[in-house]
C-alpha cells in the first residue's frame, strides 16, 4: 500500500465494522442516524476548531508522507473524515451496549468522581501545557455541567457511556497507535504531560472520552425531548 493512503486506510478500518452491523435488527442504529448527525455534527465542529487552532500553533502537526495532499484550513481531508467515522463508531458501540445490557451497572457516580478528581489534578500539575490543560479542563467542566444541568440524562448515560468508552479504547489503541507510531500525527511534547501508553499520549484517551461525553449527552437530550413531545 502506498504510504500516502495510510491515514485513509485507518479511516476505513474504523468504520467498516459499525457500518456493516448498523442494520442489526435489535440495535437498528440506522434509525437514529438523524440524531447522530446532529449530536456528532455539533461536537465535531467544536473539535475541528480545536484541531485547527492546535495545528496552527504547533501543538501537533501532520506528516505529509502518510496523508493525501488535500488540505483545508491546515487539516488533511482524512482528519475531517476522522471526525465523522470515529463518532459514528463510538455512538454505535454505546447503543449496542445500551441495547444488549440495559441494566448494566458500573459503579454509579464513583468512576466519574475519580475521573473528575484526576482531571483536576492533571490540570493543576500541567498548567503550562496547553493540550493537557484544554483536555482535562474541558473534561472536568463538562462532567460537572452534565450532572448539574440534566441530572436525569447524566444518570441515564453514565454507566453505559463509561463501558462504551472502555470498549472503544480497543480499536482506538490500534488506530492511535499507528497515528502516533509511524508517526502520521506528530505531537509537540512541550504541550502535553509527556506520559505515553505505547506511543499514544495520555491526553488522547481522555480527548476521546470528552468527545463521547459531549456527543452522547446531546444525543440523549435530543432523544428525550422527542419522546416527551410524542407522549404529549
């Protein structure tokens, strides 16, 4: 395979399984496609702006050897596709877990408190490192906001979301391992905590969790409002 197709291959690897299984009768994820587009669209706009800003300020950069030559606002075409297929795969995994394990319990509020405390500690101990500050600062703020603003939605999603994130870490570790191992994506280590799992910066795992929290919260909020309107 030509090196310039490497990132594109990772995109297809990520989406192949979820697309093939989206028509599973029990999950029937295709019926929620509209809700996915809205929730992922809002979240991806935020993340793309974040991505452009970080690329512009040399927090990270892309290795032209492993990408196609099409760029818009500093980001390669594959990066925009990334913010379509990864959310789709993540939300699909969340829905599968919710449908197949409806009564799943995963520690209640305690794991979220641990993540919140960890986020605060990471933030305070890395105040000069922008990737660390933005990732953990936003994650902590979003967890608090979700709990205070819509406690019922938070309670609805909390157990399934965390398990979905842990499951997502399996394919994510492969994809991000290739992205950071070749590397396709090159990080400026002066702007992160420098701790890596393999070749993957620690922040990447929580960057993904933050995306899932925002997207799934919006997704469930939209669905709950629709149900309420139908029941009236």
